C-alpha cells in the first residue's frame, strides 16, 4: 500500500506547530524559533518543487497569524477577570526564515515531514554561527497524527575575549560566517534529527549531516580531521581517507584521521569550502 504524500498544507501546519512547541518564555517577552529547516522525502520534494516559494510565503503568513492569535487577549482578560500567564510573543527581528530541503536520512518514507528549527538570541545575519541557544525538532511520519518533539539546548556562543585555538571562515546560504574553535573536538555538518553538530552548515544535501570531526591534540596543539561523509572531504585539494566502512550493512568507524596544516582550505563534497587557520 502506497504511503500518502506530504501536502503543502500539512507542511505549513507542521511549521506552525513547531513554532508553538519551541516558544521560550522570558520575563518580559516570549521568543519563538526564527529559523525553520523542513526536510521531505525526495519524491515529495520533487512533486512540490514548483510551488516551494509559495509554500514558504504562506508559511510565513501562517506564522504571523499564529503569533497574533497567541497574543490576542481572551474574553476573560478583556473584563479583567484574569491576567495573562505568558508575556507577549515577539516576532523575530530578522523575520521568519524557512527552507525546504531533501531528507537524506536512511529510512525516509513519502509523507514524512521533519522540521528542525532554531531559536536565535539575538537575531543576526550569521544564523547558526554559535548564537543559537535552542533547537527544536518535530516529526510527522507518513501523514499520521502521532508526532514526537525533542528539545535540546545548544552551547551559547563563546565570548569574544575567550581563548580560541583556531578560527574557521566560510560562506554558506546564511552568508559570510566566522566560527571560533574553543574546545578540543568539534563536529561539522548540516546537522538534523539525531545528528548533533557544533558547527551547523546551511548548504546543499551533498554535505553530510555529520560530515567530519576536527580534533585538537592538547599536548601538541595540532589538529586532525576524521572524514565521516558520503561524498568526501579534502584538505588543500587532497582527498582525506574516509574513516567509515560498511560491513554486512553496518557502518563502522575505522578511526582514521588526517593531519590538518596550520592554514588549510577544507572542502566538503566539493560544494562548500572552509578556511581553517590555527591561532
């Protein structure tokens, strides 16, 4: 039996639900997620590709409408019989950012809608560069009413004065960005459901959700890269040996690392390049 495909209306409804799930109350205001990455089965995305801009436009309108509804005074409040429990929900300073992408996870089925959203404090042009404090994922599997929500807290951006071991500069779909490495190991990739990343990239699906790990040896200060991707990683144009092998259908980490020079151009699947510089 064929599984039902995801419709544009269902996608918009899931984006709105994700916003409600991710509200973060403060003392004087309540903040909603501002960035939404929507992952669809390849067949659903291809079918809807021609109207994706319209879906994104209507999703933003639906988020505005939901925000107005959340802030609308109830009848009891109008007659002063009760007081609002939550402070006003504020619209993101930079507006709603919605992207619809192909879900490359194993086992994805038609009708699956996975939304990975981010709460940014404060709103900045370089979304995802470490200012994200909260990530919210919601799922709607094959049109079923059942869904799960997972909320995880991401580390706040390191203070400008904090000691950094190295810096990575690059440009993805969010624009020019700079990431300061302040710990001995980071994970770099697109991130997503069940994939934590320290440096989350807004780019094409060619880049894996967990593309590579960058490790610093505390004794020497040298850096080493472990490639975990499907389409490969390069350092100054040279391919890095993959650390992943498949044995009887199971993926295994061979723990293979490549040394990273103090200054290096790291390529991800040939579509995104990071300028690494040791400090």
